[in-house]
């Protein structure tokens, strides 16, 4: 995906980016917890405080998970490298229970995700985003790719998210949509 400004203008994307403002708002909301804003849209990115989006976890919440959409409406994906974190006990148990073929993708050194946490917004609409690993309701990894393309059915299986050690810096003016998914607690502690 190119970020050429002339191409962006022809496609309908403009220099003033609402995506940039939304991601800036998400960053601010991740830092503030005591605003009593209300809204009817339960996945509106501007709902404040964190925890305002429908979320099963009622404890500590420190992240508004979101997706970025390209000009053709597809989710933007980024590669992440599996961290050196200790393998989740559920993954170990699943491989012992003979589901190794089902979880075969867990052994790859890298995977893709469409889910992000904003780390920083700077220089007129650039952002550093942490890539979040998608997980199902049981905490098992979800491989969202099928034959190199995003499998939209698999996206529906994603219920939880795990921090990765991978970040990507993007020009927010290159995107035409942002969709907030869920407010969650992301455990950033490492088990090295």
C-alpha cells in the first residue's frame, strides 16, 4: 500500500486525517479513566473511559483494541514475531491432547494480526502501534490467514488478545477507516 499524497487525494483520502484524530483520542482515553461520557454506539472509538466498550473483563483495563481499514475496506495486517514468552499452559495442554495438527501454526516463528494497541502518535499523524496476537475465548492462538489472505470467519473467533514484542510505525493518513473492537487488559510483563 503506497502513501503517495497525490494517489491518496485521487482515492478520496485527504491530508486532514480523521483516522489520525481517532487514534490520538484512543491514546488519550488509554491514559484517562474518569470521564463519564455516554454514547449509543457500543464500539465507538470515542467512548470514554476505557471499559466503555462492551468487554467481559471488569478488572483492570489498559487498552482499546482497534483495526485499521485500507482504502478498499480490508483490514490492515502486520506481521509479529512470536515472543520468547513462556508458552501458555493452554497451548501446552492442547498439544498434549492431540490437537497438535490444529495448533500447528503456533510453531511458526512469525504470524499476522489485524489488531493493534496505540503506543504513540507523533509528527503530524504517524503512530507506533503494538501488534496484538489474536486468541479465541479459551486463550488459544487464532491463525487469521488462509492461503495468505485474511480469513474473515476466523476473525469472528477472536475474543482475547495478547501483547507481542512487535510494533509497527504507520502513517495514519494512509488509512480510510478505524474500527474499535474491545477494551481489555493487556499484560505487558515478560516471562523471559
